[in-house]
């Protein structure tokens, strides 16, 4: 049976949530599930804004049929061609054979890659700033390349002042009944799952995200309808402020993230001692993670949040401990920059991790690596306490 909600008189939410999927994009844990959002505008002409992932297709088609209420489906706008939003595009065409696909030229190429139907005769190509009138509602199209794929565009409805923002402003987590951010406890509950979504999915493309924000700043927006997570109709500015920081790779908070890789506890001990000394020095905005326990996506998100990061790793196979190496490559791949970094290395016979971590971090832009570093030989010794004090002092000097 259908399960829809109205966003405005003419705009209906048709999406669904997957609470069974373990890994989004087969890599990111989603313990609270994920929603795949799609929207229908009902006017003289009807327009579907994106489709959904296969996992929620049954509910989506019931919702679509119910929301159309016997009307024809005239258009399907494809803002993003990634299969979590387009897997059901082929079936939309089978069920509604008269429907026109509204997309840009890059999307058309991708439709041909993913599907075998005759896309050329089916697609109506739109360019930057062009519009499509449905009756009372006029849709304007703005390109948003690399937020998160090259073909991405966003659609603005001038009648109800709705921005259909594609992956931008998305959030991990299933929706259940409450689909508006203000019904789900935002912004009071914080932006952790929005940041984890942004930093891991779109994080590499900060410049492109800022370009989109600039375009959007010229629009009068009452609703932001992303492809994942809740719809924003209140406190939109609070979310935009976060996006400005994330897109510019500016930390949200002055604080210290400590990520450690420890096999027999010596490196962890040093990390714990450093954290205690920092707290004693008044630096209490701290978060500590064992890279073997916490999935990198959470630590990447925390790295986007904090101003200072300490990486502590044992040497392993004459290199960086594997999980720490993965984390560092992940951070470099997501183009993190503008952070102050401290290093703790351990090595029982041939310490290498400090030098190698420094090389990876040094390849990232505007990362200030502190001179004070800690060099452990298996366990923390008195001389290491002096080094930890120096590292603590160097960090605390910034607070
Ligand atoms: Fe939710 Fe880039 O797809």
C-alpha cells in the first residue's frame, strides 16, 4: 500500500527507506539505514523528480500510482544518474510509456551506459538556467557537476520555492513517517550523519560544492528536498552554514581528534596520556578512536569537524599499521586540508610509521605537522612523557 506525504499542496514525497542494507555504496556502514527520496509535482503536467534504488521500488511504484491518482506521468527529471536514484528509471518507462525524461547531455550519455532503451528519442535535454513549465509550476535547472557525479544538476521550483538538491544536503539514516528535518529533531540533534554523508560521499569536491552554494544563494528557497534524508523547511541556514565550512575544508570546531592504531596497547597508552594532559591543559573538546574498531567513515567525518588531529600508529610490516594507512589514504582521497597535525609513532625494532605518516599527510594541502612528535619503542617510557608534554603544549598553544 502507498505511503506518501505532501510537502506542499502540489508536491508529494514518494520515497522509501532501506533498513536492511549494511553498507551504502558497498563501503559505508549505515546502522540507521538510508532513505531514497523521490518527489512528484502535480500540475497541468506532472513531473517526477528522480526515481529510487531497487530496494524500495515496490513501495515507490505504489506511491507513484497513488499520487498520480489516474493522471498521466508527463516528465521524469533526472537530477542524478547514480543507480541509488536511477535503478528504477527503466521500469518507470515501461509503466508510463509516454513519459519524457528531462536531463542534461552528460546524463543522456550515462543513461545509455546503464540502460538499453532508446534514450535519444525519450530525453529532453536541458542546459544551465533553462526552464520547463508544468502549469503553475516552473522548473529551473542548474548544473552541479561533481556534487557528486559529473552529470549532477539541481532543480528549482519557482512556484513553491523548492530546491531539489540531488545528493547535496543529504543525510544517512532511514525516514519513518517524519520526513521533515524539524520533525526529526534537527538541527538540535546535530549534523553527525549529515557530515558523515557529505564528507565521505561528496567531500573530495569541496570547490564544486561551494559553486553550487553560490548558485543557490541567488534563489529564494523555502524547502530543500535532497535525495537522502530529511527535507528542510526550517533552519535551512544552519545546514547551509555547515556546508560552507565543509566545502571550504574549514573545521567546525576547535578540538582534537586522536586516532590511534595499537596492537599491544603501548601506542594506545600514549594516546590516552596525551588526551589526559590535553584535558588538564583545558583542551576538553576531544574525540578518540581506535582505527581498528571504528569504521574509517566515522573518523573521516570527525576529521572534517575538528581543527587538530593526532595520528598515533605502531609500525607494521615495516610500514604504517594497515587500518591507519587506510584511514590516511582515505583522508587524502577526500582532499582534507587546513588542519594541524601531531604524530605519535611506535616501533619495537625499526620504527617507520612516523616518517611514512608524515609523507602521506605532507602530500595533503595546508596541513601543519607539528615538530613535537612522540617516538615510542614498544611502551611509554619516561623520555616519552617529556615528548608527550611537548606535543600537548604545542597543541594547547592554539587554544
Ligand atoms: Fe545518492 Fe550520488 O547518489
